C-alpha cells in the first residue's frame, strides 16, 4: 500500500489484452483506461498524468467518475460491509490510496445519516404541530397557548439534536492513528484512509433506526404478553449497526499481516469505550442547550411543562 507519491515505473501491458487483476489504471479526470499507454496525457480528455504512478486501489469510490457517484458509493458500502477483509487486503496491495478521497467518503456517509435524521426530526415536529392544532379545536385558548409553547421548546430541542448527532458520529468514527501503527509498508499517519472507510455500516443505520422505532411502537400497542419479544427485537435492531462498525474495524486490523491478537483485542475493547466517551460529550452539549431553553423560559416567565 502506497500513497499518491510517484514511485518506480509500473510494468506496461498490451492494451488489447484483458487488464490484469493487479493493475487497474484509469484517468482520474474522466475514468478512461490508461493500461498500456506510455505518454503522459489521457487520449480521451487530454488530462496530464504521471505514467510512473501506481494505479488507484480497486475501490469503487475511487472510480466514481467512471461508475457514477451513487453506484460507486453503494458498491463501496457493500464491499466494506460484507467483505471487509477483502477491502482491507486491497488497500494493502502496492496501490495508491487517496486520503482525501477516503475523507470525502466518510463525510458523505455522515451527512447522509444527518440529513435523514433531520427529515425524521421534521416529521416529529410536524406530528407535534398537528397534535397541537387538533387539540386547539376542543380546548380553551389558554390551554392551547401552553401547548404551543411546549411544542416550540420541544421542536427547538429536536432541531438541536441533529448537529449533536452529526458531531457524535464525526468524533466516534475519527479513530486515533496509533491503532494502525505497525501495519505493512507505511507509518500510521500514512494509513489514515483505512479508518475513514470503516464508517460504511452507518449508511444502513437509518433503515435499522426506522425498524427500531416501529418495534418500539408495537411494544406500546400490543398485549403485555408480546411486549418483551418486541422490546428485545428493538434492542437488537438498535445494536446491529454498532456491532457492524465494531466488526469492520476489527476486520481491517486483522487484515494486517503484522497485527497481533493482543492488538486486535485492545482495539476491540477500545472502540466501545471511545464511542461511549464521545456519546457522553455530545449528549452533554445537547443537554446544555436544553438547560439554556429552560433558563430562558424562566427568565421570560414563559409557562411550559415540557421540561418536567
């Protein structure tokens, strides 16, 4: 595994033959195959490239100009989630791995989850507003005013929860580089792309989140004899994504030829602790916002029961 620094000349191959598995060279500007070419310009778009550079790793995300952004993203997520060992092995081959592209993948994943969380928050706010409106048709104006106040404070807390969630995910998936120390070929700082891709299971988090919400709803609606079963299913549904993230990170570490069982065990223990600390930190920030809401209501003498 090497970085974007030019290295010794790669072997040239007959462009009429099938591209060998170990080399998959494409133009970074248009995606045109550069296998077998000896000049320094892409014949398709004219972009200048370095013929001596090794090819990018066979990671779909790195070839999204050729594959399409959505297709490349989905294929990369599936590759990481279901074959993490093969993905890590690919990064350990003598190929280029772009740290910038790996960061983009992580940010796209985090923003995708945050946007869906925001949409879910808007749906909850809409449901609250509808409830207040329906109640206003049958209760006194004074009671309606209190309900509107409660709904406004609740909506503000929900809105503040979205950036808090994004911050938590960003901190939780930004693992320190020391855990990669000792991987083949390069220093830990040069292997940062590895842990950037480990966030891929978050892409399926919205699905399992929706399943968990539905199961919690069933807990409230079903007979007491069935509630425990639905509750356990909801718990397992919420646990799938953290377990998946945990497993992918361990698979990436295991793929290293120099990783010892001790280091893998240490990583297995470290990750949950890291996540808990980041969750506690971001939760504290969100609670400070809620506390600020409460203090504002008291200073302005606004009657609300939402904080009770």
